[in-house]
C-alpha cells in the first residue's frame, strides 16, 4: 500500500481531492487514446509545446504537477515528496525513447503560486530536466480527467494509455520504495509486455480548477 506524507497531509489531500471531485471528472483508462495531444501549452522558456511535439519514438510520459503541494515538494525541512524523483523518472524515460513533460494545471492559483514566473523559479530550484508547461484553463487536465498533483500518465508510441497513477508506493522516502510502478510500466511497455498494474491510486493535492 502506498505510504503518505503524514496524517495532516493525508487529511489535506483527501479534502482537496473530494472538493475536486464535486464536479464529475471522467478519467481516461488504459487503452484509450490521449485526448488533446495537439493542445499547445506554454513552457517556462516561452515556447509552445504539445504532447505530439514532445513525444519520444516509444511513447510519452505526462506528470501533472505544481509548485507547492507537499506530495510534490515535500514538507518544509524534509526530504520527502515525489518531486525529487521526477528527474530520475524523466531520465529513465528518455533512455527508453520516451518523451517526458511536467504539466501545471492549477488555474485557480495562476496569479499566485502557480504563475508562469513562479513555475520558472521553481523549475530552476528543482533542476528540472524536462519541459514544465502551463495548462491554461486546465484543458489538458480536464481532457485526461487528471485529479491530483502529482498524477502520472504513460502513453505508448501510438498515444495509447498504458499506465496511470503514482510514481511509486512511498512518497515519504525514495530509499524505502518497494513498488516502482512507473519504472516497471516503462520497462514492460518498451519490452512489449502487458503493464500490470495498469492503474494505481494517485495520491496528492487536488488540481486547482476554476469553474
């Protein structure tokens, strides 16, 4: 079972996720074609990119993320949070011919913590090695049915979804991970094997949508 940051963070995440689900969100499932793959989004360098533009020959890794969620950045003074594993995941994806992108869909915080300028600063601080794009109006998140930060989607070369959910089973500590869900999914996909599990629970803060 996936381990969470703390009871307080769990409570916060559950409350935010429940709020996000007050409006019905239909999530894409394994085997579905990626919707809105040609949607142009603004990268932190000002360039416009779509998933088609960023795809690798063997597929595309999409991680919905943000600048402040403790499940992403960790708790203050702690080395937990999944963000510290983003570059490892992106590098592993690249080694296997898979493009990777981080997507910020927090439109309700676009004038504050998740502005493009804040994204630029955060990406520099975190040392991201993949594009970090602003999904204005949370159009891609809505098309995917993405709910949380982080929320992982792995597509094959034909943009068919093969895995969605969490990076691994332990947000608290990378060295205590027992189930490397995303890495295993990438390995199986490029080897032409069936990805199991194809779905895991995405744990995190809700994507901050606007009505």
